[in-house]
C-alpha cells in the first residue's frame, strides 16, 4: 500500500508538473493563434513663428544710396557756357549709383517675405524732405521722387502698399530693380546749390 | 488515469492535491500578454518616458530667421529617460517568444496638420520632413526619416531557440533618438501637430 502510494504520488507530481509546464508552454506559444503585437505613439509638433523679412538694396547691413547729379556737363565755369541748360523740366534718371560704387542705373533690389498674411509696406523719408543744412527740398508724394515699378515700390511718404497673401498666408515678392526718379521741375522755387540728402525707411508689417 | 482509480485512505489528499494543481494552471494561462505594465508582458514597445501615462510629445521651435532655410531644427523637448542630445528613448521588449522575426514599424501617413487655423489654415507638413539619428544603432536603425506612409520598417529581430534571452528581461532593444525637422519649407505661421503610431509585431 505504501509502495503504491509513493508510486501514485510520484505519478501525480509528474502529471501535475507536466500540466503546469504545458500551461506555461502554451503561454509562450500564445502567438500560435493571433500573433503578438504592441503599439505606442509619439506626438510631434512644429511651431512656426510669424515673420516678415524685408530687404531693400544689397544684402547685409548696407544702407544703399542713390543720388542724382544735376551738375550739367560740361560743368558750368566762369567762361562762356556752351553746354545745355540744367534741366528743369525733365527727369534725371541718370548718374545714379549706390554707395559701394556699382552704378546700376538707380536700380535697387527688393525682396519681401511674409508668412503672416497680407503685408503692407510703407516708405517714409526723414524730415519728409531732402535736406542740406538749413535748406531743404520738400518731398511731395508721387511728384518730387517717383518710384517704379508701382506694383511693388511704394510712393515715398505716400500711402502704404498692400501685398496680398496666397491661399496659405504666404507673401513672397521680389524685384530685380526698384527705380527712383527725381523730378526737379516739380521743385519750386528751385533749390539753392548744395547736396541734399535724406534717408527713406521702409517698413513692412502685418495687420 | 491510474490515480483516479485509487480508493484508499489517501484518496482525499490526492484529490485535494490534484485540485490545487489544476487550480494553479489558469493563473499563467490566462495572463494577458498584451497588457502594458504586466510582468507577464511578452512584447512591448515604449516611445518616450517610462511613466506610461500617455502619449509623449516633442516639438520643434523654428527660429524666425531660419524659416525655410533648410537648416534642420532639432527638437529640444527632453523626455524622461533621455540621453544627452538624444531626447527620446525607444524600447522594444520581447520576452520569451518562440522563434520568428519581430518587426517594429511606423505609421506616419497622417501629416502634421495646422492647429492654429486662423494663421495656417489647412496647411500640412508631411512626415518625411522629420528625420532622426540614433545613439547606438540598436533600434530605429533601419531608417533615418519617416516615410510619410504606413508600415515603414524601423527595426526587426530574429529570435532563435539557440539564443535564449535573459529569463527576466527577454530581448531588449533600446536606443535613444534625436529627431530633426528639415525646415526647408516657407510655412505659414502657426502650430502643426501630428502623431506617429509605432507597432511591434511578432507573428
């Protein structure tokens, strides 16, 4: 009896052990049915700031200069003058150059980028005039100095120019050359001899 | 079975013993191997922190003066478990699986969408603008940028009976990832968000 009991107990232990092992094995073969899978997610965000980039003239920190030289050629001397009379009823689109010595016929490059919707551009001249000491040449918007192309170049001291954005809110405008023309015929009375200067500041902004 | 036919004084003991053995069986058999956090877990993918409190987020702050320049923008979001410049930890745990090949794939088919619609409307950023580098090459090593599609293979491992794992940890494929945004688009201002789903499969 005791012998049988030991034998049966041993069998029981073996059988129960096999059953336990079988259960564990089934678990490791869990994928025999549907397969194992696990998932996880990651959120990513890109934050884009509102920006407006405006460049007038050469890249970098230059402040380009354009000038008109109204000195007739040949220069007026105390000899008998045989040259042409300094123009007073015509524009002076010539003799224009920038400060770094690259004559470009008054052409100033322009670029405007914005990612913030409709952008406006304004041009304001210091003192609203060309100044030489106590003397000045008032700038009458659209008369004293004209600007082209009118599609991109705002009138100095005139109304702001509006640039519509595309469907995505982007404004990208550029021009290979803004041109500026001085109209001495509109200046009355004629200014005294001298060098008249001003600085035009362009400001781009979004509403 | 022979012991069931035994009809002696130890019958009660045997039945109790056998009953205990039978009761113990379902404990392991019923474990949900898919449940995150379960010690019995067989396959697990973690992307981000170790807190398991939800989906982690990382962001790319584009400098205004570099917008659209093509200079990549690195995410500076630091999640729990980061390693230096590698801000996101990814871990694939594969415990005691039979032979076969496990695969880790990404679904980035839904692009990042504008969430500040007043400024960026319906503009989207495709996920193929997001790339990464890994610290060790132990995970995410099979690609270096999202495809913008589903089922992109990032990692795979073949398990054999001759390569038994650590019985406690199984096979662990861990790495640390630095994500970058390509920044080659002149985008409308705003915030764009998207979600990538990573999936590990062991067929």
